[in-house]
């Protein structure tokens, strides 16, 4: 696109829909939606603020002209919000809104691409832009005052919305904050500009917005039935718990812990899901204690709140939109989930005709029948959550996922030839891993033979050890508790067996760490694997400083402010700055060879998925969402060819010669786990 001008934009809006619960699309589709303030700057010039609440309040002609000029690049922080809200303001249909996307650039994406946190203020702090915490708190208060409905009280005259006339001084201050956000966005963009977002990543962002705009169908009858049954079942469980324990509030952790300690004669550190599950596997004392633990486990099915999320976010056309956050996992560039968190949906173990039967019973509100056939009602509802996502009328869902994508990618990156040969032939990686570890002929590791018991050890090792994990990783991945009978020394021997069977992957951890450390210390550019990976230290005059890893696709991973420090064990370690997973603060992160290999492997797998999405879209397969290595298409008549979808997904990217990809899938009217 030939660029003539740059327009930086920030808007403040009102809607009676809670955007945190319902998402952007339902928020902006509400009849009550309104743009309140429109701040903009052309080509870095002074910021102008347009008050859209004034009588006849309209955007000036010059602003409209630049917005609609295809040669003017529109910049915003979290540009998806401005793009869609302004599209709604202009009453664009979805096709027009989608075609407008290439003119937008998202400064939030730019920051996340370079390893910075998502929020405007958090990104500004990480970049060490000047800030005033009191102003930040006041800005949030102004948004609460003007942008969301208020509670009617005698003091405010019973109104449900605060208008500018209700507090002119606050409104004047709000206008200044609107202008401030444009200035901050431009400062961030200027600081990041030496490291631009690659064009292919920009195109993937545009595709992601189109997918979010398309949305996916929701079985509203199932959602309504599930919510009603969940409320009914929870009330019954609580009543039973009160009678069983005599407690006023058996949902109280403090009250219930004290009761269980008396019943079981053991001290309880907590009542987390893991603790309750462990106690149920043991002899916990009285039948009353066991039953109470079962009730606690059933009531802890917080995943059923996803039905509430679906109910809140589903639009009038029966579709939920905005399930994906592009570059949400900015360490690798993977997508994150939003609203119902599709990356974190409960597994479905019901199969065959039982699944449609369970769904029908829920729709009909037949809780006793559901419990009689399937046991726990909360657990059954949890398993059915993913089936609430459905094809449009006349369509069908096509679902395909990459088979063992991370195991394939890490073997390809490392040159672990025996693993690649497995994937090029029979594909039985768990059996083959067990064969390599325990020197058992592969043909003996099959069902019915005693040697088949080794397959599970091969599976756990494959899933747990590729990124330099040890005993802890093995036990965390051992969800079937196959290793419970082994002490740590025996598990450590399994770790050693796997590492001896995969020497090139072990070498990859060491060479990647060595290359990263050398790049940081010396500033040299360090290529690995014949240039497949390239490590460098890159900086700018504005003070930015990164360790970068160029991936096989050409995309880079960025680690801000790299330096040598100490790890938690007091040993020298490569460190960088990032947002802490627990603290959510911008702070020092430590890393090592296996962790870097994990980032690189998952990032490369992500690039395979991103290219597959682009191929499917170009071939006329409308993607509605995807989950790590799995893509879901809402296929109309004429595009319901699963074999073709699998073929398109398994096509090896030009930059990944020799990587054996495979996709397998299913066809169904509703989403499930095959």
C-alpha cells in the first residue's frame, strides 16, 4: 500500500454491554453503543479531540477523509477495538469492515511482537516512558464514570448513565486523557519503529480479525439447559452438604477444612482440586468425609462458568465472536483464548451415540436422567461445553490438527533422524520412544503383549522431556499416575534413558544456550543448523536492546534487555525482562537452553499453523477458531472435503523442507474432542 499519511487514533466509547464479559463485538453491536470522544493526530501533529456527545456531534470532514483514504495508515493501540467500533459508527457491513483492515496498524501488536506487555500503560512503563500513577488511576475512574452504566441511586436522581452535563469538570479532564492516550501511542510507536512488525505477521493479524469477526455458532438451547441444570444441581449439592456437615456454609474453605480435619484426623494445607483428588484416591476416613469430598469436587467445576460466558457473548445472530487474541502468548507468538478460552476447554470423554444423547437430555432439562445415565451432572456438563460450539445451519464443522507437531518440530530442528523416520513412516512415536529407551523390539510393544506397558513410559517421556525437563516434569505429565509406584531415583533413570535415546535433542539444548549467551556477551551474530536459527543482539538509538532469535520462517523472537545474571540456584544464567506469569509485573526472567528450545519449537509450530490458516482461507475454507495445533472450519456446502483440508494443512512450508507434517481430523455438526 502506497502510504501518504499516518493517522493516530484513540476513542472513548459507551455501551450498556459489559465488554469484559461479552467481548468487543457484542459490545459494539448494542443499540446503545456510542463513540463519545475521538482523538486523532495526523502525521505526528497536534492532537485534536472531537466531542461526539455534543448536539450534532460529528467527525470533521478532514478526519473522515483520512479515515476512509486507503493511502492513509491508521494507527491505534489495540487497533482491533478502534477498527471495529469506527466500522460500526460508519455502519459498515462486515465485508466492508474486513476490507478496511489492511489500512490499520496495531501498536499493541508491535509491542507484543517485541516481547512487551499488552496494556498501554504496562507497555509504556516497560519502555520507561514517564508516567504519573495518580493520573493513571484517575483515567480508569473516568472510564468507569462515563463509559459504563451507573447504578441508580437517590443521590444521582435514579439515572443509569452519567453524561457530560452531569459533571462538566470531569468531562473536560476525560477529554485531556483521551488526547494523552494518542500521545502515548505515538511515543510507543516511535520508540519501537526501528524494529517493525514483518509484513507476513501483519497479514496474519488481519486474517485473525476476519476470523474473530466471522465468529462461530452457539447452540443456545444447550447453553440455556446447561446453565439451568448447573444451578439446580449446585443448589442440591449445597443442601446435601449442609445436612451432611451441619455447616452453615459448606462452600467456605475455612469451615469445611475444619470439619474435614475433624472427620479425617489429618491436617489440610488447602482444599484445591489437586488436594481433593489426592484425598479421594486414598482412604480418607469416614463415609461422610468421602461424600463431602465428592461434593466439593463436583462444585469446583468452574469450567461450567463458560456456559455463562457463552450466554453473555453470543450475538443476536447466534454466533460468538472474538475467541482469539493474536500474539497473546508473546514469548512465542501463539494465540491466546478469550471469552470461553477455547485453548482451555475441558476434555470430552463421552463417545459415540452417548454424546448426542447427553446433549439432548441437557436441552430438555432432564437432570435426573442425565445423572442416572452418566453419573455426575456437573462433570457431564463440563464435558459438553465444547459441543456448544456448532456449525451454521446447512454447514458442518471440519476439524483437523497437526499430529504430534512439537515432537516433529523439535526433532527437525535438532536433526534427530530416528524420530523423523518414525514420523515419515508408521508414526507410533510413543512405542518407538519406548523401544529406543528400553531396547525392546518395536513390534513387541502392542496391545496384548506384556511389553505394551512400556508404551506409557515412552509417552510420558516424549511429552515431558523435550525441553530439558527432569523428574518433576515427568511426574507433572504423568496424569495416569503410571509412575506413582516409582521413587525419584527410578524416574531419574527414565530421564537418563530418554536423553541417551535422543542425543541430538540434548545437544540442541546446549548449543542454543551457548549461542544465546555468546550473542549477548559479544554482540556477534551466531547462526546454528546451517542458518536455520540465528541468534543476535540488536539495539537502537532509542535505547532498545534485545536478544533476537530468527526462526526458520524468518520471524524473530525478541528478549528485551538481555544480560547475564543469576538463576534461582545462584548459578550464572541468561536473563531478560518480561512480564511475570504470577506477578504480572515487568521484571527479570531467567532462561536456559531447554526453555529457549521450548520457545523456538512452539514458535515454529505456531508458524506452521499460521501458514495453514492462510492456505485454508485462500482455498475458501472459512476458519472460525483454532487451538494451538488444531483448526476448525465452518464449512458450507461444496467445502466439506476433510481430505482436502488435511492435505492443505500438511503442506510443508517453503522454509521447512524435510519437516514431516501430518494432519488428521473429523467432520461433525458440533465441536468435540476426537
